[in-house]
């Protein structure tokens, strides 16, 4: 029986909550801390999520702009994509970020970085089994689980008989797929769909819901679908996948049931993007008295406490919004409460996010659908990007800005900004919401001209439906070139 190693704190998982937490425990609190990571430092975000996908999307956007050069009066010639070079750029950025993070962890005094699989053997007691098969018994007064999630594999007939990709494998393909079928129309599906289409492949997105991005308002989801179709992506909605099989040419065939009957879709590759599942199945949580829900996500309180004393869970593994910035804020909740004597919870924080299609969709707060379901009396301000001077000047007129406003108080309840730098513009609305600033302040603010932010002057003069106010706003702002 190996000797038990005692730590003040153990963090399981070197993701976007685990890394800063481990460093803070060791440096700020002076606790002897172990950070256990079975794979690569940085978690999903650096290795398989944000960093690699957004790097690839940047290359795809350059290809897209180069093909549009003629619209700007620029002669660029034929556009080709060197996929190997695109991948090398992505890999270099990912490696740099990961190695830098790992180096800083190893240089942190009081912190041990342990490469191993962690498994509970009892309350606040772990076995950490390394790549060589050797096990270490470890215990600590405080244990923090930041084990993350992985792509889910749906129970689809025949899926095990084909070489189906997940969102991780798709980033390391040897070549751009001739025809990529994407099963799932969430944010991963739409981002990767536009990515591979712009890099030269044919793409079909299959979504079982009536619309892509089912959590968004219908007008937002429909506009994104229209943008993708404009770029040549086939979007098939209200389609229930029935089975997958090998195609006659060595590719893959997906059979779906649609309102018009059964249909088969043939492609070279199949990407499954139907959600993510928590990495809890190997942790033996029952031995520690840690409860999970039916999907395996760890149950936590608003202070991120699990059902086991002295054990907390952070990031995607606890369920809820699966975003890097939410994981990082989980770290801040723990830091505030455990190390700084505060009383912070996850209950009242905003959950902004950006879907990095082109144009971007920035979202925060309530959607129109959610606000109406709550019985709120609201007003909707909506402005096409084609009416924004700066968007016209840079040739990025697709999409629209939409704000949900309390009809009585003028309080900003939420926004969806589908347009150039939609995520950055959404951040301005989020700050206004956090400060309790009503929409009128944004409407009357003096923004630099010509910027995208200046569109807030006009957005809150375009109410739906309010034709009189729209007419007045056009008369007032038309001369400035903003409201046209």
C-alpha cells in the first residue's frame, strides 16, 4: 500500500478554472497544493476549443475576404487554401499557450503539477495513477473538481460502424473534407460548418430542431441560417437522424427523417456535434459521497459546494453554461468565499456569450422569447446592420442589432447583436445592464463617428412595431448617414 501524501488542497483538472485556482491556493493562501491533470494543461479551451477553433476561423475569414476582394475594388486573383499551413499556424498558437501555462505552473512555489488520472477512494482521498501505471494515494482538506467535459456520442444506429468525427478530431484532419455532414446545429455545428465551407469544402448541417441555435429567438436563428445558406452551406432542419452507414464510395451516408419524408445525405465525412458529456464517469464520485444528476454532472450549490464536505466543483463538469468565462468566474467565486472572506454566488451573474460565426452573434440577458414567457411588458428595438454607416463602409452589412427593453422603466433586459464585432458590441450593452443604465443613455451617448458603436444612437429609435417613431428617427438621423 503506497504511503498517503497529504496536501492542503488538491485541484483535479488544469482547465480555465483549475489553473488560476491552483496558483491562487498556493501563492495567495500559502497552501501546499497539487494540481492533477490527466492530459494537457489548459483544458478544452486551449487545446480543443476556443484557441484552435478561433484560430482556424480567422484563416477561413481571410479566405472569405480574399474571394470578396473584387467588391472592394481589389484584384486578388484565384484564392487557394493551404490546409497544412493553416493547421501549423493553429498548432503553433495552441502549443505556445499550453507550454507557457505549464511552465508557469511548474514555476509556482508550493504547487505540484501531477500528470495522472484521479479517482476517489474515499472522502477527500484520491488515487492518482500516472501514465506508467504507478498509483499515488493522496488526501487533502479541500478538493476542487475541474474535470471538464468531452464531446457526446448520441445513440444513433450505425454510428459505431462509420468513422465519425467529433469537434476535437475535426480540427486535425489531414485535408479539408470534400463534403462534411454535421449532425447538430448548435454553436459548434454552425461555427465549424462555416469554417469548412469557407476553406473550400461542401457542408450540410442537419438539425433536429425546427431552427439552428434553438436557444435563440427565431429571427436571430433564421438570419444565421440565411447567412450560412448564402455562403453555400446546406441547412436541413426538423430532421431526425435515423441511422449512419458507409457510403458506396468509401464515405458516409446519413439517413434522416424530415417532415417531407425520409432522406439520405451522402458525404465524405460525418461530424457529430450534439452536445457534451461530463468527465465524471472515471472519478468514482460515489466513494466520496458526491452526487450527480442524471447526465453525470456534479450537483453544486450556488457557492459551488458539492454534497461532500470539503469538495467543490467548477467549470463545465458541474453543468450549466459551458463557457470559458463562466469557468473562470467559478474560480473567482471560490477565491472570494474561501480566501477573501466574501459571500459570492453564481446566482446573479450575467451569462454573456459570443458565437463566432461571421458575422458574430453576441448575446447577453433575456431573449425576446424568454421575456415574453415571463409575462414581462417589453419593447423590442431592432436595427439592420445595413442601416449602420460603419458597416456599410467596411462591407459588413449582414445581420442586425436587437435589444429587449422593459416598457415601463427603460431597463435593458438583454440583447442579440448579429453583426461585425457583435461580441464586442454586446459587451457594451452588458456593462450598461450591470450598471443599471437605461437604454436612453446609450441612445443619447456621444460615440465617435464613424464607429459600429454609434449604431446605438439609432437602434433605440427603431422599435418594433412603432412606424411613427421609426419615421421620426429616419428624419432626425438620416442626414448623418446613420439611419439610412
